[in-house]
C-alpha cells in the first residue's frame, strides 16, 4: 500500500513534469532534482527525501503530452514514483516503459492527495474511499520490460538467458 503524494489534472505536459530550462541535465541520476520544479512544495519534498519510494502521483487524461523528452520519465523513475493516470500520452508511455517507470492506466481512478492505494495486477483499490477501479493492462511484452527495470536491463537479461 502506498499514498497519493500529488494529484494532477488532464494534459500534464512534459514541460510541467520536467521544465525545458533544465534540458542541459540529461543524466538519469541528476534529473530527479528537477521533477515538477515549478510545483515548488512538491519538488522540495522530493529533494529532501520526504517522499517514500513507491509513492503515487495520480493524474487525469493525456499525462506526459508535449515533447518527447525522456527526462520527464527519468526524473520520476529516480525517486521510484508510480504514476496512475486515466490515460498517458503515447511517447511518454513508451519512454516510461523503456526506463522502467511504473505506469498504471486506470481510466476511472478517483483519488486525492493523502489517499491510501493498493495496486494489484488488475485493479487500483482506494482504501481511503473504499472503492476499486479497473486497470487497463499493458501488453505482456511491455510489462516485462517494466518488470525488468527498463529496456536495457530487459535486453541484458534476455541476452544472458540466450547464452545458457
């Protein structure tokens, strides 16, 4: 179980997630410091390590729209956040999969900051509200990449398996 640490609406662009003025910083180890930089309170909590790994960001439709910047996914992967959204922009979703960021498509999600959620293979259960919501599962191949920690670890694993 985990808590919702940030609730956002529809059409959250990659510029909101990772502002363009930080594009010179591309290393996944450095990008987390700029996650939601203009949401100063949330960003400060992230920087101070006050947000536990596995905490959830809940969003509406079209999360990650805008540019194709990979940093928008890597800055959330660094602190090991989970994003539950009604819908993800296509390029953001693929970047997230490639980096191993846990993304959950849940078209009917209802949650507020502070709500306690349980995420299973097919549902998001809002323990605070006593409601459950169906998940749209990713194709098995894409889920396998996330489960491996991203495309590079997945490929490494597959290559090593082939050498046995």
